[in-house]
C-alpha cells in the first residue's frame, strides 16, 4: 500500500512577497555597509573625484547640489544612516523569513509594516512624482491588498 503524503500546497503569492521583502533587506544591508565604508572619509571629495572620473560637469546643478549636501555628511550621520538601514533591513528579514515559513504572525506583521509606510510614500509622491516612487507605492499597495484579502479569507474559513 503506497504512502500518501499530505503535502500542503505552498502559497506562491506569499513566497513572491517574501522574496520581495528579502531582496529589499539585502539591498538595505548593502547600502548600510556602503555607508559604513565611508566612515573617516570626505564624502564630498569622493563624489567630486567620481564626477571627474565619469567626466560629469561638477558645475552642473545636480552635481553641485549633491556636493553641497555631501559636505554636511560626517561620521556620526553615516553611523545613524547605517543603523537605520540595518534596523529596517532586520524588519524585512523578519517579514521575509516569516512569510517563507507561512507563519500567520508574519502575514499580520507584514500587513501592519507595509500599511505604516504608505502615508510616507503618499507624502513623497505629493512632494515629487517619479516612476520609481509610483512603482514602489503600487507594489506596496498590492502587497497590502493581497495580505488583507488573504487574512480576511483565512478568518472566514476558520469561522465556518
């Protein structure tokens, strides 16, 4: 008599959201490490050298703006930036791993975290509309809509 395995069907949408969160966390970690590598360096000088190397006009409006802002960056600010990025990446790792393991708490956690950042994304869109910001907002809205729908459906089936 063959053994029948009760193999639970994996939720591909949750896996896709988990992969998105894990990729986001990896990106944040790499930027955080990059910020730490800039410690004890003159960021404005590095950007100026980079502009020269890439033959970018250092007197251009954007480059001039970036160089002025970079001159304000010190080691304390770089540490704060990297700490924020690592903490935000930790949230993404928790979300991603929890969703990969199909934990219900991770679905609620991800829905709450995603919803909490939507007002900031709306504000950023009102300040300046870019395709990147629109795309990020749409993806996060879709993630939230799916998770809320999924959680509502789960609750309905449990109450039957």
